[in-house]
C-alpha cells in the first residue's frame, strides 16, 4: 500500500506525461551526486524488440556469471518489474524507500514520472558498480531520460519498423 501511495503522488509532480527536455533529470541527478556516471551500461534503442533483446542479453550474461541490473519500461503487472538489481526484482518496501529518497532530493520541483523512475534506477544501480546495466531507451534515445550515461559500453539498435 505504501508503494502505491508514493507512486500515485509521484505521478502528479508534472502536468505532462512527456516533456522533451533533459534539464529536469540532469538537475535531479546532480543533487543525487550524478549516480549515472558511476555505472556501466548497455543501452537498447529502437522501435521493436528492445525488451526481447534485453532478456536475451541478460540470459547470456547470467550464464557467464555476470550480474546485471535491468531498467525497462513500461511494466505489465507491477512497477517492480522495471527495477532489477543483482539479477533480482526490488520488493515493494525497497522500491518505496528508493522513491522516497528521490522525492526528498527532488524537493517538489516539477519532473515527469519517468524521470523520477530513471533517477531512482540510476541511484540504486550506482550501489552495484561492477554490474552491467541493461537499459531500455525510448524516444530514439535523444530525449530519453536514460540518455545521461557517460559509461555506456554500447548502444544496440533493435529493428525500426517503417
């Protein structure tokens, strides 16, 4: 119940669901100590097949005993699906605590829900510096909140439907 309450509140911090700018997430990540600069990531970009590509890479890396973090969007059953760390989904309590920390750092500044989620992911991922982060990126990556990574090991483009 606590997780649902905080998610509902976070969804109301910005009047628009999508707002094409990286300024808000850059400011929030700066307040958090730029956690996105402390992770190693592979961005998966494209119109189709991003989730499948991430799951295939995850299976290969897991078989090779390489621990992964995964950030995908959207979720199907629960928001927890978006947050995989050390090969495990965060539980409700961990996720609620993480969102509260992000909300406090944001200090009621306008920000989209996706930017909050992305900043939360970056912060938690920075606690696992040796893990590979498999990150789904939308908006052709340019204006996606995930487009702040300095240690992007690779960008993989899946099929682009025309």
